[in-house]
């Protein structure tokens, strides 16, 4: 039994079922909170991941940092739309990976981002908050890795393959990394680490491959089941 399955055997029962749904609710609360000046102060003073405060005992900020939603600071319509789109991608990835695997990917992405933020603090001595702007897109990138040929409607009109959107997103990351300040470089670098690891894990054909082999088997099985149901509908 490899390390992953040992970890899953010990911790699998603690995995949050329907994590994507609960995170979406948290995003909604966070979005409403950040719409007001008072709410922004509450988030920064009590919830945001600030490396100095975390290193001095305020460890709850490791989790409460996720109240920062996608498209924070945008209008209500754009905020709701961004959270809705996030949930669609996240729930699909969660169903494909399984509860424990998705928990590991989601929380692992957040923790890597926070570790990058701590490293930035240790290098610069600047107590800047970890805002998971780039980390949130790791879920979309995971979806693109699993379903690269799937099509989505860009602007709800133009059908585009997910892999092209992912490449465009990656290009934007690269441009922001090159032109951004040191904080941006640390944020993007940390956000890309779990995506790169997941990409090579999915596309690695060597080694025991048990985790991904099982994942691919489940995805192919679901595809065959759908084709069988569609056949009987005709």
C-alpha cells in the first residue's frame, strides 16, 4: 500500500463531503462581508491570513482566509456569477476525484499559497495578507486538466474548449508574474505549484499510478454509463 492510500486510510473519514458546496456558501458570505467598509475591516482584523498574526498564535486564520471569494470587490452581479461558475467547476472536479482527493487538492492549494505568503513575509518583513485570488483558479485548472476537450460557452455565447481557456489563463499568469511585484510573483508561484503537481500526476504513465488509474477508470465508467443511458433514451 503506497503513501497516499495509507494517508487516505487514516484521514479519509475526516474528509468533508460536498466540500465544493460549503466553500461556495462561505464565498457568498465573504462576498457580502467585503461589500461594506466595516465588513472589510472585520475580515482583515479577524479572518484574513496575515503571516505575523498566524506565526504568533492566531492559527484560525489558516482556514478563515477562504472567506475571500472569487471576483471580490466586483459588482453584485459579477460576484454572484463568478461564485456560480466556480461551483460548477469545483463540484465537477469533486465528483471526479472523490471526497478525500478533492479535500486534499483544495486545502493543499490553500496551504501552499499560505506557505508562500509566509515565505514572502520572512524575505521582505512585510506583513501582507494572503488573498487567494490566484489560488481560486487552481480548481478551474484541475477541471481543465481532467476535461481538456470539454466545451464551455464563453460569454454564454461562444463555444470554446476548456483547454484553450486554461492556456489563456496560464498565459495571463505568466504575464502577471513577469510584470508584477514580488508579492504577485510569490502568489502566482504558490498558486501554480498544486496545478503543476496535479498535471504531472494525471499525465504520468510511469510508477504504480494507482490513484490516477482508479480515477481514470471511474471517469471512463461514468462515460460508458452515460452512453448506455443515452442509447436507451433513443
